[in-house]
């Protein structure tokens, strides 16, 4: 079974592609029935169809799909989910077996509908800018913001909030005399206060009487009095550019041994309050730029005193951080409000120290926004990542959707346990909702304030069928994903994917043969990381080990008391390796990572597809040498040889490592001499491949070039399986550098696994 071809077609990867027919058999399979679903998977050969979908009667509301039974004579179709008979609408009167609409063709298991409904207003972008920066940093940030204005659609609405000691909301309606509303940075403003101070809210409408919507245009804007602060780019570009160019560092003096007074929490509160008052349930993004931690007001993460260090993982674990719990509670309240209003929050950090991402992560994770961790606003990582937010498609539309809702429908034998990904519950309790929760559960629908063609969620199910309720041979379990979202053109669209998987007896060889070990590893990794957010690491590692042992006991082939006889089928063989590298990864272990870095790593794992997630868990390693073309090698210390170049892709870093001999030849300048053309080509090959990896990744990875025994080689060494460590270097042949670590190597891990099985 070609799992990647199915993913290209439908954006779905299933852990099991044949389903065990009873609940008890599914439980014995260890890995739950689950799918990774990319909501807006790029399908250039299948453009959207511009008509309304045909839907089943309430309360089912499933969408017509290729798995429906149809009666062309009676103009009827039977819903495969609730088995209700439905009449085709009048405009389907010419339907026949040789004249079917696209949604009934087998290759249209995924289809996108362009709905007649349009958003009353274009997408809204509210920039929230930190001014407590060095001059060089602030200038680079202003340049990036001015460039971003040219990347936005001309009709997109933009607004600007700047913050330092005070928070300023800038009016964009006055070209000659810039004007701003100033809020005290140490105060927490609620929605009512913001509405009263700004004169905005549902009681105020600026729609001119008798204004009519033109076909293909946005409806007359109802901004509830906020048109002074938020205006179309084409109207306010000059004014906003002038304000940005004249923007100065925060004028508040910063005494020695103190941090600048930075009111991050108050600024976010003002942005959320204004957006939810003026643009409720309209697509929008709050894009925040942080150059340091919040040091005053709501959401502060550290005191202004420099002698007080930023909180560490140890402080959070022991509950000795004075501000952590209070800040998390504050930002979670804002995240719920902004997600309910349909607005996403993006956070761009440009600081060598932490800025408080660990406290603010819910703002991004619950709304589907971007999180980018950079050392400075001057760096390429920040500049290119920020520009990629505004990437456009072939029709010159932004490659992002707004204000999305994902609903899942299943046949009665399956129930929905939950979702792990960038969204919050839409509180839709239906008959298919399971009592067992995995991730965000107790619902069959979720809200995602922003989605991109890369946004991928993990959805978990349980088999509801009991032992006594035998399924008919050849019957199939169906799952339908319906994503309704606002396209950047303003049109609402419905993206529908319907998949069918056969049922089989638990003892049938079809079930293990359908196992997708890559998808299963990513889905189990999401559960483990979701658990570690709330539970002790030791308990989560024990759970990962227990699940792996049970899986090997169920599907491994072995003779009792004979370790050498243990074998796993080919489509299970890499799964223990994935679990080994997951156990060592920065997603579970926090050693050598700050709380902000951990929040960033976990955020990326929860939103990326199977391929990118596996890259994070077990990074691919390519070796370049004189003996042949570049080849993948084991992520192992024996691969570190003096006469090769290694290319490592961890998703967050792209690293080129030169062996000792190669580095000496390069330093001696041999590659510049004509007779050593092959050395020059060898040095260039990994650089070209690395550049290809950098092209479209978001966020842009850190690019590292290092030599054997150099300080930055630690990025490679920390990821390798230490099969040649200082205490067993002679145990393995084949050379390779000894790694100074007490970590268990893969060989010992697999050996212990065989003993336990």
C-alpha cells in the first residue's frame, strides 16, 4: 500500500489502513485507530468547484461523497453515515451513471467547494510591535514591517499597536497629524473598558445607509467604529509607513542593572479586546514581535531587576517561579477569547534570552498561529520566516485560511476520542463522541483560527463495536472531515475529505499488513508530548516503553526464551527506532533547553505533517565521500569519519559537518587548485542540497557549518546513536568518533526490548 500516494490524494495518513472489527481487538493493537489529516493539502490538479455542497438531513449533515449509494431513476442518495434517504436537489435532474457530478467520482474523495457566502470584511492584520529594542534591532524590524505591507493584498485591513512602558494604539486616519491612544502598561484592561475608551463595539456601526455589496466584492465594512485604527493597506500605506519610519525606541529611561519596562501582556490584551469588539468572527491575525520578556503589568514573566534570572524548567517544576502560574492563567484567558472570535496570534521572538513563550504558547497553539524563535530581528531566520507568512499561490492569494471549523463524521462503529493539534474545542457533542479523551476531546468539531496548506492535526478514534456485533464481510468504516474556512479572497470554502477503510477480524493478517509505522510513530509522539505537558517525564517515558513492548509482543515473531529468534514484520521494523529517538528527543527531555525553546519545539511537532514530524524525531543523515554519490547513513556515531562530509536535517537545524581530513584539505586550499576539482565538487554538493531544503520551510531553520571536534559539532553529536561511546568504543568496528555520553545506545535498547518481550 502506497501511503504517500494516499496522502497526496487526500492529505490523510492512517496508523491502521484496515480496521480491527471489535473494540477489544483494537485495544490489543496498542496504537489507537487514528489519522494525521492535513486540512488544506495542496492539490493543484483539482481546483475548487463553485457551487454549494449537497448535504444530508439534520442532524447528520454529512456531505455527498463517492461512497454514497445513489438511485439515478428516483433521484435519491443514501447517506453512508446515518443511512437516511435524501432527494437530489432540482439542478441534479440530469444525473445518470455516465453523467455524475465531481463529488460522486471515485477520484474526488477530497473536494473543495466555493460557497456563495462571503466574509463581510477582508482579512485583518494587527501588528503589535515591541519598542524596547536596540536601534539596530528596531530599524531591522521596521524595514521588515514596511516590506510586509507590500506583500499584503491591497484590500487587507491593517492596524498598529506599539508597546514599551506604555501601550499605544495608532490612528491611521490622519495623514497630517499622527495620533495614538495611550494605555497604561501596568494595568489589565477588560473588553468593556477598551470599547468605552476607543468608542468601538457592537453598538456603533459605520456602514453607510443603503450601501450595496457588488458581486465578487467584500460586503460594506461593519467595523463597529474601528475604522480609525484599522484601514485597507491601499488607503493607509503611506500613513503607516510614515509612522513606522518615525517610530523611536521606548523613551522611558532604563537604569543600570534593570531591564526595560515592557508591557507585553497589556499590549496583547488591547489587541485582543479591539479585534473581538470590532471584527467578531471575521478572519484576522494579531502578529506580535517581542524583543524581550514582559517585566510589568499583566502577563509579566520576570521582574525588572537584572539580578533576578529568567525562570528555568526547574523553577517551573518546583513551582518557585513567582510569575509563571499567574501569567499562564492570564494568557490562557486571552487565548480562549481570541480563538472564540476567530483570530490567530503569531509570535516572533527576536532575543538571545527568553521572552516568555512558555507562558504565551497557548495564544499560538490554540489559534493556529506561527511561533518563530530567532536570536535577533536582524537575522535571516526572522526576516525570511516573516516573509513566508505572506506567501501567495498561483492566483496571487495568500496561502492561508481564516476562522476555520473542522468537523468529523464517522459511521456508527467508530467514535471520536479527540484531536491533538493547533485548535480548540467547538463543543459539539454528538452520538459519535467517545467518553475516552485523547487530546482535546468530548467534541466532534474544533475551531482553528488560522490554517495553512501545511497545518496537520492528529485525530484519534476508538472502535465502538462489541464482540457480539459481528460486521458483515467487506463492510467499511467511513470517516469524513469537513473544514469550513474563510479564503483570503473573502469567499467561504468547504474542504471535504471522505475516506473508507475495510474492517477485518483482529486475527486477520490484513490488519498488521496495513500498519503505517511512520504515521503511527508521529501519532504516538503527539500523545506522549501532550501527556508530558501535564504529567511527570518518568511516567510518560514508562508509558512509551510499555506501549512499545505491548506492540512487539502482539506483532513480533519469536520463540519463547530465545531472544535471537525475535523478528518484526518489515512494516513494523523501524517503529522501535522511532521510539528510541523520541525518548532521547528535546520534545520529552528538557535538559539543555529553556522553557521557551521547549514550547517552540513542541508547537512545531503539533502542526507539521508526517514527513516533517519524522524529520524532527529521527533526523535524516546524508554522507558525502569520494567513493560514490551521496547516500543516507545511520544516525549513528560510526558515521562520523574523517574523510566524509555529513548533512544533517533536524527540521530546526540544517548542519554540514566536515570530517577532520576534509577540513584540513579545505583549510589548506586544495579545493582551489585545478587538479583537486573533485574535492571542490565534494564541498559544494552538501551546500547545494542544504539550500534546497531551506527553500520553503517555515520557520526557516538555523544553518550551521562545522568541523569535526569543533564546538558546533555538538548539534550533530547530540542527535547520534552513541554506538561508539567512551566506555564501549572497542565493541563496534567500522571506526567513527567516540561520543562522551552515558546514554543507552540503540543496540542496547533493542536488546533490552527483546528481553522484555
